[in-house]
C-alpha cells in the first residue's frame, strides 16, 4: 500500500481514521485550502464574477508594475505594446523556476516581494520564444 501524503504540504499523513482524509487536520495551509474551497463552493455566481474581476485587476496591476520596473520595452527589438511583453529569465531555467513558485499572478507577486531581483528582463513573446527554442533571436543576427 502506497503511503498517503497531504495534498497541500506533501508530508506523510498519519494512518487515517477515515479513508477520505486528504489533508492534515492541523496543517495551516490545509485548513486555509479547505476553507477557501468551501467558501468558493458557497459563493453565488455574482460573488464569483466579482472575485474573478478583482483578481484580474490585481494581476494586471502587478504585471504592469513589474514590466515597468524591468524597462517596459523588449530588450531585443524595442516592442512596447503591453500585450506582447513578458518577463524572461536571462540565464534560462524559467520553466523550472515558475513551476516552483507558480505562474502568472504568483510569479509577478514573487518578483515584487523579492524586491525586483536581477537576472530578469523584458522581452516580447516572439524574442522570448526565439531565445528559448534557438538560443538566439533573429533581431540580433547580422543582416
């Protein structure tokens, strides 16, 4: 029989009194997760829509703040359209880093909480994909 682990903190669960136990009863993260799931389940459609709009607004605000701090334009081609810009890990490893801290809102929040650490830059999605797939950007090739 496989050992069971907490769905939140990933520590081994004690032998359960009930088979359906998925979380530690005293784990703070587990308690918060269960509370939030129950709260979401009991929300009306209007409350859910309002909550989603607030979260979207906050996410865009954080993204704008981060993009402006790191230059506000693609470091390769100079693109400035907000919709086309993203944050790039200068030394690579972005995929693993984002898996560990989260994507989107969580990533921008992490950058703000860490005081905008070095090793990041603004790129447009085209340049970012070129660097990721080919290791260079066509904008940097001699004509």
